[in-house]
């Protein structure tokens, strides 16, 4: 990944806001090891928006969606 002038790294508070969850909930996700990839800069964690988008894509749920190959006997 290369950073350019338009690339912006997000803070924990910003990521939580984007996700619509509390910072505490986001920190729990991170503690479980199931959060998005981040950069460690000093003692701060920062997220690239593309990494957040990728992580969100892996979290999609298909609950309630029937597979077309299922038979309805």
C-alpha cells in the first residue's frame, strides 16, 4: 500500500462512528482479534479506509437468504 496526499488514516473514535457503534464495542472487537487490520503509530492505532472496507466485506451475513439450490419438498 502506498499513501498519497488524499489518504487519511482513521482513529478508533472515527472508525466506531463510521460503524455506528460505541468506541467500547469496537475495542472489544479488537480485543477478540476479529477487527480490521490497523497501523500502529507510537501508541496509537490507525485504520486505512480501504482496510475497513475490506473487513466490512468479510463480515456480511446471509441470514434469511435461501439458497436457490435448496429443495422445498
